[in-house]
């Protein structure tokens, strides 16, 4: 059956293992996380030598995988057969190869846990393999996280580790790192490991342990733009120009687009109370005053013009009509157009 990564992980942590897992999707973080959990917990360490097989898609055929899945465990209750990089199995998607797996999933060996870690893409849902996996196996889709879900994800991840985080620090993490869950969780883990007991995470902690400046980051830039603080905005983009690898332009344009889209939403929802407006903007109510101020500082016509500037900068950042301008210059011109 189709399952979410969170549901599958919850079941696994409760000791519920299924005979077949097919974990697929564009977001590799959950594919790796679920696979790793099964690899570390399905079979006791002393039984893994004979009863846990880890193989890689480019090195095996489907018939080899199925033959391993069909063998019985040695002096144990179960075995695990784990196929990493399963998207590289030769012929996967071809009818004869797919039929081998279809035949197995319809009648799997109960003592085997068979896992396919299929990264960066998904099976064609119209074909028989995807349909049969959906019926007879645990089919997991690991999708890229939506932008509006990044902050709730960070908050939940930190809460899971018994920590809390202040709203500004939450926003800094979300806007500076973005939705690459592998990078995001690695950076959070790198920070949390420094504490002997749970604390409230602040911007100072993020600067000290992750290296995101509390003064010069994309969150502070959007804040400076909201209040039309020209001096602060210019100082930040100068800092970015001195550290281009740590502050790539394309993700920055995405954040700026989201920021001004929220300002646009304020215009369409001015009569809502702050708590409801925060829900529409998908931000913490703590930041509502900033967006209300920004709507006063930028007319509706100016906001619409800014979307044109952002589109131009996005094209230039990708080499379209850029005249070989460095990214730092593209950003400088973009911010000038926004502020003036």
C-alpha cells in the first residue's frame, strides 16, 4: 500500500516490519533514512553475517535479487535483502524484468524483508509494477518538501530531539538552507550535538555552530527590504559578494520571490486578523507586523514590478541575456531596482 515516509518510520520504530518495501522519489533523504533504519534494526547484529544481504542495483539483476529473497534465513527468524540504488537495476521498467518482481510481491516469503531503495525518480504509476506494489507491498513516495512545509519540518525535527527554537532562528534556518533535507538535518545535527541537554536554539547558536551569520543572511536581507533599509540591504549584499559560494544567487531569488508573494497576499487579505493572516502567509504570527509594514512600504504596483525584476534576475542567473554579469552584480542591480 502507498505510505508516507513518516508513517513507515513510525511503524518501523514500533517493530512492525513488512515483507516488501519499495522506497522511491526525488527526495533522497527519506529513501536513505528508511533504508538505513531497516539495515540497522531489522536483523540483530549477531545474525547479520548470514541473514542480511546488501547489494547495489548496478551490480545485480532482478533475478538475483528475487533468488536471494526466496532463500530461508539461517538459524534466525528472518533475513533482510536490501537493494540500494535500485533505479540502476538493469531492465527495470521492462515487462519481463518487472514481472519477476510482480510475481514475488504477490506471494512474498514471510521470513524475508525485501527493500528497494529507488532514488531520484519514481516508477511509472500507469504500469503494472507500480500498481502491484501499491496493492501488495509498502510503496513509499519520498517527494521534495514543499516550501511552506520547511519551517514545520524544522520545528518538528528539533522538537523530536527535545529542543525548542525561537521564531527568528527558525526563519533563518529555513531561508538560509532551504528544503534540501539531507543538508538541513545534517546542519541541525551538527549544531545539536554541541549541547549536553536541550535548550532553546537561538540565532547566536546558528551562527556559532552552523556558520550562518546572524547579521548577514537571506532572512536579514528580506527584513531589510521589508523596512526599506537601504544601508542594511547594501551591507548584506556586499557581504554576499565576498562569500559567493556560501550565498548562491538562484536559491536567493527563490526566497525573494516567496517574500514578495507574501506581501502581495497581504494586499488581498488586509481585513483578516493577524492570526488568520499568518495562516494565509504560512509564517509565524511573530512576523506579521513585518509583512504589514512591507505592504505599506511597497505599493501594489511596485510589488508587481518587483516580480518582473525577479524574473529578469532569474534568467540572467541562468545565462540568459546576462552579458556575462557576475552573480554578485546581478543581485546588486536586483536589490537596487527593488528599493528604488
